[in-house]
C-alpha cells in the first residue's frame, strides 16, 4: 500500500514538472509576426474611408484617402461628387485589401 502511494506521488511530481516545463516553453516562445487580415482591412475601409490603410500601417495613404474623401463630398454640391465619392470609396476598399495581401507576402518572405 505504501509502495502504491509512493508511485502515485512520484507520478504526480513528474506531471507537475512536465506542466512547469510546458509553461516555461510557452513563456519563452516569441509570438509569430502579426499578419494583416485583408478582409478586416476591406471592412474597415467600407466603414470609413482610410481606416483600412491605417490598419495596414499606411498612415500617409490613409490620411490622403480621408482628404480625398472630404474633397469628394464637398464636390457633391456641384454634382461631380456623386460620381467621385463612390469611386473613391470602392478604390479605398480594393487598395486596403491588396495592400494587406502585399504586406503579408513581404512578411512571409522575410521569415524565410
């Protein structure tokens, strides 16, 4: 009986050590690089012009899209904006999607 108790204690100690080793391994692992989600970039650009570019880390491009969007909305007073605003909006979504894919390809290439 005492031998069984000792075996159970030894097994518990081994399990505890394995759990500690697993935890240390997880703590030492570096997270992989953050990839951009093209769908998320597209949705953000759908919600507000330039947000997808900000998500992709392209702040300058995002600011440019916002400025163009404001100008395009102002052009609605002379009807031209009704043509330019949807074009810019769609272009911003496509650009955010393609840029996210390009960023992901470049990051994957750097990991190799």
